């Protein structure tokens, strides 16, 4: 008998589609921009791993906006693997992000690490990021969901698809349907790259859920040379967008410099994605026609 996804992921009934149904499209609006995540357009989120200085952030925001990004990423609260690494600028970083939005019109995605910070981060961010290390912090998920902001939910580095979908279900159960799933690489026996990019799971998530799916080639690769190839793989697997780390001077970045693209690298990646995005457009149109036909039967 063929696997029935609905039975396999029965803990997450509002995430898994038993029959094709309308895709969840997450609307984003800033004073200058209005767009959707999970719709026809491919959405790029780009920016530094950490917000460091006003000059670093604004220069990056202007550059990525020109290169076609819709959303500026940047951490103000950083979940670092070492307690002795830079932990983020906190409120000062959030203020810099809000200033960058004013200057460029880009929407802002930034991580919230603790339940008590949710109201503050939600005041500044258009999208709240739940990091890999917090994917199963259910009280944080509930608090973030209740803020009403869309949630970018990053897959835990040792989370199965079922675990991932359960966390998405918790956000939806808390009254927030605007969940965006993000595959950022998982831990496996392979250690040559920072993580193993699970592109098959992007294809699976697009098949079995109605939520938007974003690929994070930066944390998956851990090395900037590999980021453009993983971005292309993400597009081919059916991702609705990318989140990618970009820094004016990656070798001096305060976090994740190894995997951050410089401005020229970002431009090259975006240019090289063009033919893949054109193919995606054809594929996307077919997929939505297919769904409508099946839904109408
Ligand atoms: C990040 O986006 O900088 C980050 C810390 O990501 P992750 O939670 O996927 O490690
Ligand atoms: Mn990072």
C-alpha cells in the first residue's frame, strides 16, 4: 500500500494536506513594498548573520535591495554555539533594522530567542525567525505565534520532518496560520560541510504541506563557495524563496563570515539563479493548474 502522508503526519493535521488545497500565501507589507511569500514570486531574504553597525547594515540593505531582495535578514539576538561568541546587539540591533527598513523599504526578518523578548522583537520585525536551536521550544513558539507576526520556522538541526511539522502545527494551533518553513541543513555523519542540505525535504514539504518553504543555503553549506550551488538546488527542489547571508566584508564578520557572500558574490548568485527561476515559473504555473483541476474534480 502506498504511504499516506496524512496518516504518517497525523499529529499535524493543519500542516499536511490530505487533498490539494489552496496554498498558504503569507502577505507582507512595509510602507514601500507589498508582496507574498508562497505565491508566484520567488522571494529573497538577504543580509548579515548579525547586525553589527549602522554602516554595515545599511550598505548591505541597499545592495541586496538593488539585487532583487525583498527582505533584510540580520540577527540582533544571536543563538551562538559558544557562550563566549558575540551574542548580538539586542535592542540597538533592532533599531538599526527598523532604520534600514525606513531607508530601503525592505521588510525585516530577525530571530527571537526568548518568550520574554517576543513583544519587543515583534514591535520591530515584520517576520519573527525561530532558530534551529529553538524549533522545539514550544512556549517560545506559542508566544511568537500570538504576536500575530508571520513566523519563519527553521528546521531543528536534528529534527525529523515529523518533528518539524509538529512545531508548525503548534504555531497554527496558537492562532497564527502564517508559518513559513525553512530548511537550513541537518546534522548527519557527513562533516565536510557545516550541515547536510536536505533538498529532498524541500520537495517533500512542497508535496505534503500547504505552507511556503524557504531554503537557507548559507547555514547548510557553511562555506560561501557552496552557497550559490545550494541556492540553485533549493530552487530546483521547489522552494518559494531563499534566506542567504551577505556581508560587506565577510572575512571580518562578527559571526558566520565563512558562509557569508560579499556583495559581488551575492550579485553573481542572483544572476546565475535567473534561468532556474525562469524554469520554476513554468513549473509553478503547471503545479497550481494541476491543483485547481484536482480540487475541481
Ligand atoms: C541564523 O539565521 O543566523 C541562524 C542562527 O540560523 P539557524 O538557527 O538556522 O542556525
Ligand atoms: Mn548565521
